[in-house]
């Protein structure tokens, strides 16, 4: 293969191969990238969309795939199918590949395999990944939820935990298999915890003989003083109450210090004194932090642009990289501000409406610049926030158009509104029908039928499936400065030896 792919394959239709147009390369086909591609459909430009996967993913419903509520195709669509009309028109090319670096000196992006792709205008919508706050060794024990692969991993681990509990004859050893820990009480953590409680309380209650799934514990661990910290305090409290009504144990002010194959270590403040705890759990889900795509660092190295603490690119008011008017950054990779009030710009939240609006504005500014007009500052229109907690449970905060008033509500009305909004924004008529049918069936029967998963032994580290319970700790000698070994220590060593790794300290 040639090491230079500066020209994508020419359109099959000769009539579409008109005069050479400026090339707009869009990196990432999430919410921001897809909106940018659509907004450029009528412009006199050549569009190249590059994504590491072949599908656009509706991330707000990804937890439904992770908890067996929906099949993957219900929330994902092939990029080529979504953009098929533009492809047929002849001005859009889709490439599946990973961008490894950006060479702004020669106006090229570098793909995996070494190919160089030239651009005249560049929109980077590469999104975000998980952040373990410097403890990346936790990732194999506590997967996050950003991709379909993550969702499949979580689904497999959750369902495997119940299967392992059914096999276990020792009640003490069975308990960690029936304990599910969710770290982080943002929207993802709250949704995961509430749905896991529903699965154990309703979906699986009549499907096991040796265990009672209703005895499973779901613990939501949050380091901040309350759940859904970005919401007003009254909605945050209502969310906590609804979680507890579903059977979720909510721990706030609990800071995780370590995660292993056998559980979660965390500290709390009790009477002003830090106290360490260990929660035995064989299934941990991470929802505590996100970090920007590594492309942000590549861009900073190439352009000298500034990054914020999360690795996001600090962009100019028109969403360009300062000093590079032909490079735009949108979505989760952008540290952007809204200039509704130019004298008092406000940060743009990292949610899908923000990414969509940024994608459209970047496309709009490219068209203006090509016409010799000045670009415009980005203005974010905030329509409110929604978070679902479980069946008939949600919280909502909506901004009324053309007013400065907010409407806040929770419970069943908020849940119905959440359903309507998410079905409405799904891509494709078929997906909307599938989701509506699956949700209606689940509502009336409490059943989740997307529960098939591959052989876990072929896919998981051995440590995940070690069934031998760790031995009882031996107390340290009197006067010794060494604390007693945790109960899980020997078990972790065994698991690490089987897995070929050393346990995290």
C-alpha cells in the first residue's frame, strides 16, 4: 500500500467528478462529526469522514446495551448507510481508520498504517475516553462505558456474575458475585446502578434455582457529597431517593483508592478521620471520569495550543484552534465557551446537544470562510438536562424557550419525557420502532432478552473468573507497624499468577 493517501478513490459516477473542491476532513463520526458532515452536504467542498469504527453510536442509550435492555443495532447505525445519499452524490468519502497524529505544517492527518491524508479544512470530533485519574491498572477490573465493546464487556461480566454465583456452594464466597459496584454517580453511573437493581429485582428473579437474584446488592460509590452533582440540589436529592427506592445503596463522600479483581477499596471521613473500607465485589463498573481523546495532545504538540486539565483543546470563540483558522475542534475534545452573552461567556457542557451544535457551527463557519466572510462565535442553546434512574424514575430540568425560567420535575413524568426525547433523536425509523417495542415489552414484563454473550473464558482475564475465595487474613503481631493483610490479598495473588500479571497495589 502506498504511504500517501492524499486523494481518496474517485467517485464511481463520472458526472460527480467535477472540478477540484476544497477538502474538508472530519475526524470522528459521533454527534459532532455527523452533524458537521450533514451540514456540509450542500456546500461546494469534498468531504472525507474518518472514524475508527464503521458505525455511529447513540451513546445516551449505550447503558441499555450494557444491561441487556437493547440489542446493539438498535442504537448504532453504519456510517455509510447514514451518509449514503451524500456518498451517492459524489462529494463524500468514508474511511475506516484511526488517526495517529496531525501534521499541521503540511496540512495532513496521519492514519494507522502511515497513510497521509491532506486537508484544506479540518474538523476534529474525536470524542473522549475513560479517565482513571492516573490509575490505568484499574481498567481491566472496572470497565467504563464509551463504546459498543465496553457495553458487551459489562453485559458479559454482569450476567457471568449471576452464573458464577449459581455455581458457588459457599455462601460467603457467593456474596461478592452478587455484589455490583458502580463507581461514579454522574448520569452514566446513576443509570447503570438503577438498571442493575431492576435486573436483579425483576428480570432474573425466577430464573435461578440455587440463588435468589433479589438478594444481590448494587452499591453506587461517589466521592462528591451528592449524586448528579451538576443538577440542582433538590433534583439530586430526589435522584438519590429514587435510587434507594429501587434498592440501590448510595455511598457519597467515598473516595476510591484501589480496585482489584476482588473488590473496591475506598476511604470515607468519619468524625473528621479518614477511614478505609473494602467492598468485596467481582463486578465493578467505572463511571467516574472521562478524558479527552489523545489526539488533543497530538494537536497541542503540532500547534502549541493549550489544553485544559482534562486534555481538551481550548478553542477560540469560533471553535478554531488559535492561530490555525482552518482547524476546528468540536464535541468532547473541545474546551469551548458559549457566547450568548459576549461579555460573559459560559462553558459548554459535554453532552450530545453541545456536540451537535458545535458540529453545525464549525460547518457553517467553514462555508462562511470559503465565501470570504468572517466566522461567527459559537452560541450554545441549552434545552435542559435529563437523567433516567430506572423504570418510572428519572429527573428532568428544562429551560423554557425565550424565557429565563426553568422547569424541574422527577419521577414518572420525567421518565416518560426521557423516553420520548431519546426515541425521537435516534437515527432511523427502524431503530425507533425497535426501541419502542423493546421498551414496551420490558415495561410490562420486566424481561430483557439481549442477554446472549460469548464464552467468557475466551474473552476475560483469568482473574475475573477465579472462584476460589480469598483466605481469612492473619492479624499482624502486636506492636508491628504493618497492618493485617486484607482478606483478598492471597486470592488476588492467585488470580494475578493465573493471569500472568502482578496485582495492583
